[in-house]
């Protein structure tokens, strides 16, 4: 995350400079009686923090519904779809790829209003919440491209604790709890639109996002007839993976935010 902070700061400076609502325009930015709901769309790149420690970026797309509940707090329903990648040339000698879909419920706060310095043109919103991450991941040999490990195949089951198999085999996607934490800064483009930069860290209840477990570089002897090595392991015995993103996007409001 520290690597992304300078980029986010620079992004917000650029957005502020590009906004058409400059100080010389005599637009009345007084508060509207009620803040309108909004839909946001965003795109950017992801970074996966797992057992394969060499970072690799990948694209994603996201959309959110934002519903203000007070002048400070907003309930948000974000959803993202994209790819997570990582690699390591040493112990594992693997490259991983996960395709994912994530949805969550988060609450954001207008930080400037909390400080008593609220401004309709600029917002800084930290946010946090919880949700579900649906994914399927595989790890392949860096040189040959042969499949080494995977999270889902025809032997995969649902499990509450990572050990006890439940239901039918052949689960195509794993789903796990996720806790998003982030901060978003936005600058008004008009009364009904704003542009923003968003930096988020997603804490996931799994060690399988890179199809690799702690200190385990075993490979599947026969991928078509072998259970995935990422199964049969208790949640509490491995470190949890994380993924982050840096994005830019636009908010579209269902009404005027200021007069």
C-alpha cells in the first residue's frame, strides 16, 4: 500500500487541476438540503499480496451505488470484477492468476465535514465494510507453463473450516469473506458529476488467492485426476492473503449536489 500512496496523492493533484470548476468561476457551492444518491464507475489495476511475493498488476472494473444516510455518512454497495496476478522465481517458481468477482457493503464518511471544513467541490472519504469474494485461481510453472496448483477442479467441495468437505464435488468458484478498507478523494466536475481517485486494501479470509499455501511448493501429480493441494487446510494455520487496487472513476448523481 505504501507504494501506492505517492501515486494517489499525485492523482488527486492532477484531478484538482483539471476540474472545470476553478476558483475564478462564481458558482454558488452552498449546501443542498439533501445529498442525492449516485452511481460510480471506476477502473484501475490490482496488486495481490500472497505467498508469491513478486507483485504483478492486472486490470479490473468496478461499479458502486452510493446512498447518503446523513450529511457525513454514506452507505455504499461496491462490486468489482477482474484479475489478480503474482509470481515468484525462487522457492515456488510459479506464476499465479485468479479471476474474481467481489461485492460488499461499506460505509464511508466525509472526512472534511467531520473536521468542520466540508466543501461541496472536494471530498475525502475513508471507508470500511465487509463482503464476499468469489474467485478461481491457478499457479503454473514459470518456465514450462505447466499447471502446478489450483483452487477449484472436479474434486472441489464447499467447506466452513477448510477441512470438512460439504455438499457435492465440482465447485467451480471459491467464495470467502473479505473486509475492504480504503480512502477516496473526489473533485466536482459539475453539480451532478465528480471525478475521483480510490485506493483500497482488501483483507481476505483465505490463503488461496494465489493458489499457493505457506511454505508448500508441492505440485499436483495429475491435474485432471488429483484433488487441489489448496484444499484440506484449516483457515487458522496459514497467513491470509490480501489484494489492493488503485483506480480512477466518475460519480454520477441523481440530483444537484450544490446550488
